[in-house]
C-alpha cells in the first residue's frame, strides 16, 4: 500500500502525502504552485482555457493527453507527468507550437491561448498527427477562442504540425519513459484518514474491499461529471475512490462476436473499437464532448451516471449490450436497458461497481444507424439521440431495436415502434408509418432549454424515417460524414 500521490511536475518526481480529496488540478496549479499560465475560464470543462497535458507511459510509448485541469481532481494525476504552458519554452526559445502561434498572429486577448497551445502540444506528440483541416478542427474541439478567429489558429497548427516531433520532450523520450514507467507501479494507493481520503486502488479486490467498507464513498472514473459537482455545486467530497488504475476495469477484449469494454476505458480509447462495430459510432464518438473530455471521461461513467441524455446508452441499448456489475465478490449481468429504472434511479446498489459492457457485433443481416441531434457539432449534449438496429430477411424487417436519449427521463427503448416495424418492407415507406405514429405511445418528451417537447417528438419521427431510408439504400442529404467512405475504410 502506498500512502502518497506520485507524479512529475517541472521535471521532478513529487510525492504528496496530504491534500484535500476534492482539490482540483487547476486549484493546485494556480493556488499552490502559482502556475498561473493555465487559465480558469468556465470551470466546467467547456472552454479549454485550463487545458494541460498529462504524459503517461502506456503500451511502450509516452501517451500525451490533453485534459481540462478545472474538472480533474489532483488525485487523478498519480503516475503522470503534468505539463503546463510554462514547461514548453526551453532556454528562452519558444516551442514550435508557440512560435507558430506568434508567426500566424493566432492570439489577441490571449486568455484562450495557453489551452490552445497545450492541445496542439499533445497533438504534436501523437503517433498519428492531425493534419487535415477537419482533423485539426477535431483536435481543437474543446478550445474556444472568441476573438482571434480560428483561421490563424488553424494556420499555426498546420505550420507547427508539419514536420516530425523535435523538441526537448521528444529528444529525452527514453529517459522520460523510464521515469514514467517506474512511477506507474501496481500498488494500491490510499491517501488521508478514514474520514477524508483519496483512494486509487490498483487491484479489483482492494476496490471491492474499499467499496464494501465505504459504500457511501464517491466513485470517480474520469470525473468529467463528478468534477462539476465540486466546481459548480461547490460539493465537498470527503471520501473518493478513483477507478482509473484498476487493471480489470481498463481491459478491452475485441473478438469476432463481441467487444468487451472495461468500465474505466476512456472514450478516446474506446473510439477505434466502436468504429469497427459501425462507422456511425465513430461519427458519434467524434462528436462526443471534446478531445479533452474524451481523454478523461469513461464508458462506465457515461452509463453509471444514469443521464437521460448520455450518448452511449441509447446506441449500446440498440446494439443489445450487456452491462456487468460487481458488489463485494458477486458479479451480475443485465441487459443495459434494465439498468435505467427511472430518472435519477438506476439498478445499482450502494458500493456496487459497473465493471464493463459487452457489445455484440452486428451480424450480416443487421443494420445500424445512430443520429445525434444537438445545437453544436462538437462539445454539446444531445437534445435527442436516436439509435436503430434492424434485422432483415431480404427486404423485410424481422426485428427492430430502437432506443432514444432525450425523449424520456431515462435512455429508453421504443417498444411500440419496434413491434410496429416487424413485417414492414424497406421498399414500402407507407409500412413505416405505424412505427412512426407508435412513438407517441412510447414517449412523452418534456420541454427544456435544449429543445421543446414538440421538437423532440417531431425529430424522433424524422429520425426513424431517415434511418430506414438509409438502410433501404438511399443516399442521405443530411449526413455530416459519408458512411460509404467510412465503410470502405473499415472494410465493411
Ligand atoms: C464539457 C462536457 C461535455 C460533455 N459532453 C458529453 C457528450 O457529448 N455526451 C455525453 O454523453 N456526455 C457528455 N458529457 C458528460 C460526461 O463527460 C460523460 O458522461 C462521461 O462519460 C462521464 O464519465 P466519467 O468517467 O468522467 O464519469 P465520472 O464523472 O467519473 O462519474 C460519473 C458518475 O458515474 C459514477 N461512476 C463512474 N464510473 C463508475 C463505475 N465504474 N461504477 C459505478 N459508478 C461509476 C460516479 O460515481 C458518478 O456518479 C460532457 C461533460 C462535459 C464536462
Ligand atoms: S476553465 Fe473552461 S474548460 Fe476548464
Ligand atoms: S485570443 Fe482572445 S479568446 Fe482567444
């Protein structure tokens, strides 16, 4: 058992044996370390002004992830190197990213600039760098700049990311990797007292022992939801159990028939595996929050939070996913849709952990579509999300699984619409009308700031039509990305 947090900051290994469990990384940087180059804007993971990079030794290389320091808790940095804007210039010479920002006049008020530079710095060290304008846009999806305009920022990114990585970090890769690998031990970590602690178990048995002893402790995975309880609701979280280091929760098993994702697999890690199930899942994940939120937020957190507007739940319900849970040493499985009971209530006992999800692969006769409706392309929660999995015999629908987010207090299947589609022909759109009308029996949506009830009901009807029209073979005029290109890319 280790009793201190270990990480690298300003090139030195630091050990912290005491800190407040709810302290955010941004508070520690700005208030304790006086590292004020990292800015506080929204304090809720939206604007990217607080972006820093966490470097970790993973799978034989150093992985650089941009994260929102405002909603990341300090305890989550165990085993990582924290890199901030102050680390980049070496001996008075600007880093190539910083120099490109100067060359291209890519900053005016400058408040957003450190975060933008850090996002591009992470991209500078990626194995596959973003180079197209579209990929660069995705890379900066979590960074808002309201006065420079993105054209010069994208020009700076294009300039800086053109050649291979050559900076003080890449030149010291070997020694830095060794140091980071030595930090990533497999010891359980508990810091604090019985009343106030931050625990980071490495073993599943330690995690279940902790949750049994402290069923009221707050579980956190990426903290992209839980961090906001601290920054926006000013919650004090006295006992925290972080799930990010438990090996069993980080597993991915990709077989011919199914994909297993451990609960603590991040959205960034899950993306390529989900993309292999269906290209629409790649588009969905590309639009999930931002690069920073995807680097921290997890698949398990997106389900366990019980959100009626979480993006993964309806998509995975339509695909027939199974949820795995564990309490003490007892495991249980349930169809994902049964986890969501009513708004704010899930089938999970105190101290019970979501361990992962199994997602069946699509058979040749099954066709899947998922559409996210939100006001912005990136970094926006869905107003409505519709997911459709249709089994065919020839051109006749033999089974339909349809699930919507944003239409009820939970992510919910459209059982009346599903039943009405059985026996319908893809070639006779008139057959689809019964299912479209049946949505009124399946859902009574509400009006809120994201959309009115009327809009939600109308868009849900339109999405069934859009899914079936596409599955029938027609080209959709309203697609952001072409499925054809993606199917070719994934050999589908
Ligand atoms: C700027 C921003 C944009 C966002 N955009 C989107 C979006 O586009 N789509 C979307 O769906 N969501 C979005 N979110 C919400 C959030 O990022 C996701 O729901 C994310 O998947 C949550 O995962 P996490 O690991 O960060 O969860 P955490 O915040 O760590 O935890 C969330 C909840 O789940 C519980 N929990 C976590 N893991 C487990 C587990 N294994 N077992 C039991 N309980 C667990 C925690 O106790 C907590 O109650 C956004 C959030 C932000 C801040
Ligand atoms: S301050 Fe806006 S994302 Fe952190
Ligand atoms: S330079 Fe002012 S907000 Fe970006």
